C-alpha cells in the first residue's frame, strides 16, 4: 500500500461541468497521475454520485486510484479505492473498519502533529498537512510549516501529503522536506496543458534524491 502512495495527488476542482471535470481528469491521467481525489461540496447527491461513478470508470481504465473526499458512504457505493476524512467528517477507526484493510484511508491533520499520531493509531494510510502555502481554494486556511513533514518522516511510519498552494515551482522544496504526495488543484487544472503539467509533477518523483 505505502509504495503506491507517492506522486501527484490530483484533487478535482469545484464549479465545473461534469464534462469538463472528466476531460480534465482524463488529461491528468494521461500525464501519468495515478491518484485522484473526488472533492465535491456543492452538487446534490445524485449529481455527486453520477460524477463519482464516471470517475471510478475513468480511473480504472488508466490503472489509477480514486479517493472520495469526506463521504465514506459514497466511496463504498461507487467502489472507490478509499476515502479522505477531515477532522469533522467521521471517525477514522470506524472508517477503517468499514473500508477493510485493502482500501486507502487518508486524514487531514492541518498543522497538528498530534492529529497525525492519532491517525496512525486509527489505521490511516496517509496524513495530509496544509495549507503549506497560501491556497486559492482555502484562502483562510492555517499554514502548515515544512518542519512537520521532516518530523513525520523521522518519527511516524506513514505517508505524508502536502496540500495548499502547491505549484510545480515550489514542489521540490516540499518534497525535500519529506512529503510523499503532492495534492494539487489549481496549478494542475488551470494549466494550459493539464497532461503536460501532470507529467512535470510525476517527473519530480522520478529524479534521484539529492
């Protein structure tokens, strides 16, 4: 499981049509992205279900993983590869029991190392810290220092995801600090060539560590 949790982590953008959503995610997958999170806090349940099912089929066709944000029931319903939960989105231990041992469980830990320790104890596969940089998606989000990634790598047996304001320009700094996953929305899905931008991110993980 851990070996799969490394690389670009594409988070789906809000306020786009279903057609644009699928086209954009298809482009990211064509560029080598193999982990996609479906994040939709705006549409009614029927529309979210339809989009999640379409993304499930699309990711499967590319050999990629689909994670559902904040909705364990939806993740199970569409046979997603896992779920990502925030602090107010459900109990991690209960989610692990529902998911079983083979699906992915991610946890938002914001800038809280103690929350990461609790997530490890609850059976999470990765923890996410952010916002690492000012985020256009969540402009009011508290900042997470890079030292958190160094501490996770040193002290906890879990993969670590960086989110919030990640760009291809600042990504090497975040990776050097210890991040395993780069969660990206804006810098990926507003790029002139989404496939090319995804490939640029994936290439960062192919280069030998300094």
